[in-house]
C-alpha cells in the first residue's frame, strides 16, 4: 500500500469514529429537544458547527450530514393529534 493510500485509510477511519460520536450527539440533543431543555434551532446549529469543526462535512458531504440530523430530529416533529387519526 502506498503512503497516500495509507493516509486516506487513516483519514477515513478517524472520520468514521467521529461520525459515530456525531450521530450519538444528534440523538442525544434530539432527546433534549423533546424534553424542552434545548431549542431545536440551537441544537441543529450547534450540530452543524460540530460537523464543520470535525471535518465531517468535508469528509462525507453536506447532504449526508444533513440526513443524519434530519433522521435524529424526525421524532421531535411528532404530533399526537395526527397519530390518533391513524390508529383505528
């Protein structure tokens, strides 16, 4: 394996480790939003800053990072009024 390939493999491994932690924090902050402890706008803003600071956006792309945030915060949009209509 060439040195360039070794560096790319190491860079990806570090990015993947950061990604696992990033996804955990997405879920944790989404839970805090559900509890009312944190505003959704602040949480999403800080997660975007974190993704940029950890070079996740550069490594994985803006769309992929956005999809992780959307997935984690999807349950914060739950409205029990509409859930009652689907249960029959």
